[in-house]
C-alpha cells in the first residue's frame, strides 16, 4: 500500500512541470488524475473477483509491476494523451488491484477488529507518500519530471512486488465465531443481492461526496496554493506546499486506524458523523484563513484528518452489513464511488475554476457535500442499517 500511494498523492507536484513541457490546460491535464482514480475504482469489482478467485499474491504482484511501469512509461510521454495511457491507465489498474485486494484481505483476517484493521492498511496508502514527497520535490527541481518518474517508478514497482510476495488468504474457518458474531444475518450476501439494497446506494452516494472533497484537494492543491499566494512561501526553510503535503500524508494515514478503532467501539455511523463534520469545519477554516501560510499548512493536515477515514469506515461498514464471504468483490463495487469523486474533484473542479476564475465556489460546494454526508450518516444510513439487521433476524 505504501509503495503504490505516490501516483495519487504526489500527482499535484507533477502538474506544473508537465504543463510547462507538454502544453495544454490544467483541466486537460487533470483528466490524467481522473483516469488514474477511475480505473483504480471502476475495475475494482472485477479485480476483487480475480483476487478472490486466484489469491492475493499473484494479483497484487502484477498490480505492483503495473504501477511501476506506469511511471516508467509516463517519463517518455510526448503528449497529454500519452500520459492518459501511461500514468492514468497502467497506474489506475495497478493501484486498484492492490488497494481493493489488501483491504478485502484485511477484513477477512480480522473480523473482530474490522474497522481498525482496514484503517491500518489504508494508512499505508495514506501515509506512504510521506517517504517520497520531499525526495520527489527535490528531484523535480534538480533533474525534471522525466528522470524523477523513471527513478521512482523503478523503486516503487520493485518495493511493491517484493511486499506482495508475503500475502496469503486466511485458512478456511478462520475465526468463524467472530464472523458469525459480527455479521451472522448476512455473512454470505453477494454483489447481485447487495446491488439491489438501498443501503448500498446510500453508502455509494455518501462515499462519492466525501471522495470529491478530498480528491479535489489532492489533485488541485499546488494550483490553488499558488493562487492563494502560498506556493512561493517557505516555513523554517521548507517550501510550504511540500511541507503541507508531508503533514497531510501523516494525518491522512493516522486518521484511518484511529477512526476505524473508534468506530469499532462507538459505532460506524456515529463515527462517520463526527469525522465528516470535522472535515467540513476544517475546510471552512482553511478557506477563510487562506492567505496565512503557517495556518494553511496546519489546517491542511486537519482537512485530511477529517477525510482519510472514509477508507476504513466505508469498507468496515459494508462488510458488517453484507458479510465477509464476498467482501473483496463487494467493496470493489463501493470503491467505484472514489472514481466518480475523482471526476468531480479533478477535471470538473478545474473546469469550474477556469470558468469562474475563483476557488470560492468549489470550496463552498465541497464543504456543503461534507456536511450533507455527516447528516446522512446519522439520520439516514444508521436507521436503514438497523432496519436491515432486524429484517434479517
């Protein structure tokens, strides 16, 4: 998970040098980011099925090699269209196999601590780019983005491949008593039946709205930081944007096991309401203090602390509701919401900025989405899941 996190989380560092070299508009370039996340997510049901069918070791090894190849091939791209086919296509397929495969594996290995377990491995994805953000930023300044992609594409691909070789499925009947206790009414619900459930679609809409806000920030931060006058500022000798990105990676990783653990004890929907409300508050404060570089950096970390937990809360809630037997494939369908959010938060947000000349309407929209999702968790999802559990008894 750490090895394949950089294509998504350091993308914003590549946008300015890529635009300078390849031409085009920011909205056109951000399509690359959307392709990455859309393919990472839209193919995830099929990828989850393959992982369930053939096992995690083989499929995740392939995913790591595809991820490394995406950067190696993107280094030689001569146009934005070529970036779509390299960084976007291969990166999306490779990271998608690994993300869905690992999360699906963890909810099977640890049914008694499902939220925390999913959060810990999701933290690897959220925090992984801490290791690469400053080195990649320095490499971009020193040798340009092509050599940077070549060097780190090789490193990340090899590291992910070696890690994938250590994975395996739990043995048959593993912790069966906990599985029964956690999800007895629905331990065998497959994707066909799940897709007919209104609970799934409420969760899908909620995850789409939360994904939009976070992916807007991930894909656009370098650009709106420049517009806010932050990009050229240094804090303690460090450039503000790479510093903010490093802090973000830490809080984006920390929040996943933290709120996963909280949800294991206080309930999934209660935790969602608190965390999503925190995201809305942090985004609002970030917007109104946007001209202060130090506050910008600090609040960027709080923004991601209120966002990253979606990757522990949603898979654990889904598996609680529909069981472990088809957990990887089922989560693949829900994970498509991340791809939808990447379209809204990537090229459409960039296009809205291009049309309006301001980031204010974009921030206002994603803050509203965060608030609506927090309310939906408590007042819509919670009673719906309670009724579904009662019907199954």
